């Protein structure tokens, strides 16, 4: 069982930066692939990025590639999403999730946080 708690969301101007964090409980954090997803009002939840167990491999959605960076600190049981050059279309609730497989599909993720709101004003 893994419990995930996101933090760090907020309001930022377009072009600005924000870092969201996700703290995980449990001693098995390093055995999970960690992903970030987001859901805008009226839209389906979409994949943003994921990172493998050791942090040596990452993958991004085309919409955020080059602007967002996912990272993890297994000693702190925490995964981060650094978001730069934010756009209004990045406005969404951001969720972290844990999976046993290196996958981009949300159905592969077993555990989810409650989400943190990111709002980008234009």
C-alpha cells in the first residue's frame, strides 16, 4: 500500500515556473514507477510524465517536453515535477501516481494522490 500526497500547487503567471511535489508513505517507494497526470475542467485525465525506479529514465508527453522535468529522491520518498515556461493550457489539477510498470496509461497506475491545483494566468 502506498499513500501519496501532493503539494506545491498554486497560481502563477504565464511564462513562470512552479514545482509540485508528491510525498509517498511506505518503505517500497523505490520499487514503483512514479507518474504525473493532470486533469483540466471538462477534460479527461492525461499523462504528463513518468520516471523509473532509480530515476535514470524519464518520459514526457509532447505537450510538456522541454518545459517540465520529473525527478525523484528515493531517500525522501518524494517525486517532483518542475514546470517552467508555463502556459494557460497547463492549468489543471495535477496528480501523482505509482505503478509497478513503466507505463503511460493511467490504468497501469495503482495508487493516486488527491491532486494539487495549478492555475496559470495569461
